[in-house]
């Protein structure tokens, strides 16, 4: 087990929660798979809710987990829009981590109705299931995209919310419903807003993997806007934060937390770092039309103020950007057959 995961297991080992069953919606996704792995390493039994597909292997990113981890994962395929299925998934689970969502911003431009139905109604179904089964705590995973372009930096949790895409609007609504359930019914939820999470197992839909995949195989990396700033947090750190929100102090209930490093870099700067780490002579071609967002939808700057997570959750990021990028490059290089950068927008 990597040292960071051993550290996590020791952090949670004294909480008398070994063998406690937890539900992770969206477990087959990028962050969901990292969270599932860390939960199992820390002694929890995980019910992994994944979206039903006709594919023979429904594990998604979970398929990359070691066999000794998968042995402690119960797969449950369902659609978040199916209230009865969500209720069955939640039964017997002490904690719910709600990550399941349609997450692609470009996809939300083309399919706003589906995005809102899954992200809003799906969250409502999770909340109703929590009430029905008396779930001890629910971690509602939102996104830094709810802030839109920063009006000031670093962004704290009081920053105005401004939807610049249907995806962001769906997440703002999901947050509002979740907080309303806490205030109305006492539903024990915590809202977490991860900033731009990256790392091993992320697909080329995201900007860092698409830069890496191109830089490993081509002489020119084609990108959209490279002047936008983002706060990049490694997936292991994000997963640790979600666990802190779930198993930490009761003071977290009903609150909202940023999970970010507190630093921001332009996409152009990230591309330069990646190219330097790879060590090949590669140039960057910016403003490729098919990779640009609509002008008013582009979020120009995100940079977190993570002091609330530090103070209440006792969380802070531990993986440096250089270390995280090095890990991610190594993983993508070992799985290059999965990456076709041309077919993704970032």
C-alpha cells in the first residue's frame, strides 16, 4: 500500500468504524475510485453504486483497483434518477458519499435536461433515502465551478455563486436542496466543493490527462484557452478531505467546505510543467476552436481559500503539484492505449 494510504488508515483506525458499511455513489468514476480505495484501506465495507450500462464490465475505474481492495467492494448498478433503487442502495449504510453526477461541462451544453435531471433529482433521491434509513451522515460532493470566475481570490465559501454552465447550475441547485434538508429535517449532510482534482485514472476529458497524453505521443499539444487559472488538487488529497467530512467532527454538519491547495496556475503553466517533466521537445498550440468553451461560459480563475477545511476538518493537501503530475504522467504512460485526446473537449 502506498505510504499515503497507510497514513490514512492509521488516521481513521481509532474511530471504531471498521467494517462499517458506507455507500459511494459514482464509485466507478475518477474521484469515486480513489475514495473507494482509501475507504477500504481504512477498514470500511463499501457499497459502490455505479450507473447501469450494458457493458460486460460495469466496474469503470474500479477495475484498476487491486484485487485485495475489490474483495471488500459490493457493486450495485442503478440510475440515480430511480428513487427506489437509490433507497435500496442506501439501506444499511451508515454514511453516504454522493459523488454520482454528470460531470462534463461540454456535455451539459448539449444535454442540459439530462444533466439537471441526474444531478438535481439524483441528489434529492439520495437525501430522501438518508431520511428513510436514518443515515448518520451524507457528504454531498459539489464543485468549485459553482463560483464561476472569481470575483476575489482566494475564494472562500461565502463567495457568490454564479452558474456559467448548465452543469454548474445543477450543482448549485443540488447544494441548495441538500442544505435545505439539513435545516428543515435535520438531515446530517456536509457539502464539499473540490477544486480541480487530477491524478491517476482520470480520463482525457480533463485537461491534465489530455496534455500528458499528447505530450507523450506528439510534437504539438493542442489546447483551448491556456490563460485560465485553476487550483489543482491530487485525487488522494481530495478523497482524504471527503473522509474527513464524513468521519470527523459533528461541527461539519450543515457546513460547506472548499477542498483546494490555495494555489492557482494557468493551463499554459501546467502544460510547461508537464512537458518539462516528460523531457521531450513539445510545443503548445492554444485556442484550438473545438477545445474552447463559449465565451461567457469560460471560468477565468479559480483559487481556493481552504482555511475552513483546515480549521474544522483538520484537512490540508499533502501531495505537491510536481509529485502529483509525476505520478499522473507515469500512470498515463503505462495506459496510453486508453487515451485518444482528439475526441475530447477540455
